[in-house]
């Protein structure tokens, strides 16, 4: 599954990183504590969070996440958007809470990734 498939299937809105929507999704990680995410998120993960700042973009880059999904319509600040576009990190948004989005993403992932 690609980020574009995720966008289309779950009706997500793309806020940044539009040029990298063909990135393959391999798993999912949910969390808001950046140091925790840095130590545990894996390459290719969809990262579910409410953190829409430049530090979140840095963590996504370090962990090689496929994309960030901002849950609960969390805001993306302008500096983070610019950095995400520059680094090719898709940032998506949804009104759903993190729990509901984690369930939805889990249902789309192959069994081996769950």
C-alpha cells in the first residue's frame, strides 16, 4: 500500500509532501512523545500523532517514516510544512482520533505488518 492509497481509501487531506505519495507503507506507529517515537518508529511506518511542528518533521526524517498523519485535525505550523515539502515527507490530516485511525490503518496493512 502506498501513501496515496491511504489518502484515497481513508479520505485524508494532504497538507505537505505531495511529491512523495507513492512511498510504500510497511507499518504504523502511534505516539506523541518525540523521543519515544525516535526510539520505536520504523522505516516505512505511518506515524499517527497530534504533533504538527518542525520537530515532528525532524523525527519523521530520522526514523524514515512513510508519512505523518495528524489526527484530531491537529494543526501543522508553516515552518513544519516548509520543511516537510523540502524533505519530501508527506503530512496528512484527519478529524478522527488516533485510536480510530490506528484501527483503520491496521485494517489496510498486510497481516505481516500488524
